[in-house]
C-alpha cells in the first residue's frame, strides 16, 4: 500500500474510535476529500512554483487514491460506497438546512 492510503485509513479509524458516530465518519470522509481537492486546485492553478514541491506528493482526491490500485471489481464497490457516503452527507446537510432557525 502507498502512504496516502495508509494515512487515510489511519485517519478514518481514529475518527471512528474517538467519535464513535457514523455522522462523524461521513463528515470526515467529505472533509478529507474537499481538503485534497482544494490543495490540488491550489497546486495546479495558484502555486506553480517549485518551492512547494512537497505538494506533489498529496493525492488529488479520495477517488484518485482508490483508483491508484488495480483491484478490478473491488474498486467499483468502494467507489459505490464513496458515492453512498456523499449521498448521506447531502441528506445530513439538507436536514440541517431545513431544520435551522430563521
């Protein structure tokens, strides 16, 4: 396994151990993915200098980490679970938006 996969798995396990909540797991997956996408955007369009060369070792997103392995059908199952996590996140955000006080 590569380092990004190991770091991602350790982060998710620590979140599950400390928070013991499925919502925390969903929020953490989405936060990690959004963070990776922001860093990718910054290193692509804003920071073009080689002074921040360590940013090249950060993966693009969670799907990029998953697709870096050639596991056949297992990748499709993990990507389906990834989409389900995003659907649950959308449901959580919609319910919080609807239930907020004006």
